[in-house]
């Protein structure tokens, strides 16, 4: 499985342009089913019981073709149409009403794209892990969108996720909510609505 984050991040909730370049990618083995392996089952050999140094063949030790132990990798989950349905879950991420202090003199602005990108590049790892965990042993792929409301102090105060129904049923929302709640953006004195897309195949 491959995860990728696509910029730009903050556009007031608008969907990022389709031709935005990939800025982070991490290959991850998501447990795709692999062919079965076999290994021989070992039996004690009478020829070696006395500690002799003779070499015995597989046939002499009783490793018949029916005596192999099958080792299997995890199988892919069979997903229904309902499992693959995309849906939104989480907080109301409507941007709060801005309060401007005309006499305070302090800077009050939204985060710029550079500040958003830098924070996501360095702190989005736990959110990516949530996506990988919720899609383990499936062939799900596509884009997960996460909307964040960042307050003036740089804290994530609300989050909302668009993902596959199956992933929500396997703990995605709570995991994402916890992961993004630990992110810290620069303090700018005003709230910002950020959209963070995570692409995985």
C-alpha cells in the first residue's frame, strides 16, 4: 500500500486541484494476500537416535508429500457495496465567526499554505497510520479527506473525515480524531479551515 499527501492544504474547504503534486509518499505492506507456503514437518529419525553423523534424506525421515505443513498469509476481506460506500463522519467543521480586535495591535490572520504544508509534512504520520490500519487486508484504495478547524492558537479543535464505510467500522474516526488532535500549527490569532487529503493505493 502507498500513502501520499497532496497539497495545497488550506483553501477554505475547497477540493485541492487534481493536478497537485505528491509531496510525501511512504510504501507500506498492507497485508495483501500472498501464495501459500509449505515447509516440511520434522520427525525424529531412528537412524540418528544413537548420535551417528549419517545424513538422512527427506524420504527416510518420513517427509511425505502429505506431511507438509501449510503456512498461509492473511486473506483479503470480501467487501460489499455498502462497505465501499464513501461517507462523512465527525464534527461540524464550519469555520467559526472571526472576532477582530481593532485596538489590540496583534497579528490576526489565517494560516498560509507554507505553514500548513510544513506542519502536515512533519506531523501527519499518525493520521496516515490510522488509514493504513483501517484498510488492512482489503483492496480499498482512493482518497481519504480530513477537514480540520484550527483555532488562533494553532490547535485542532474540530475534525471531520470522508472515507469508506468499512474503514469507519474498523476504528478510523476515533483514530484520526486522536491523531490530528495532537497536531500543532503556528499561532496566527485567527481560525483556519484546512483540508488534508491522504491518497492510498
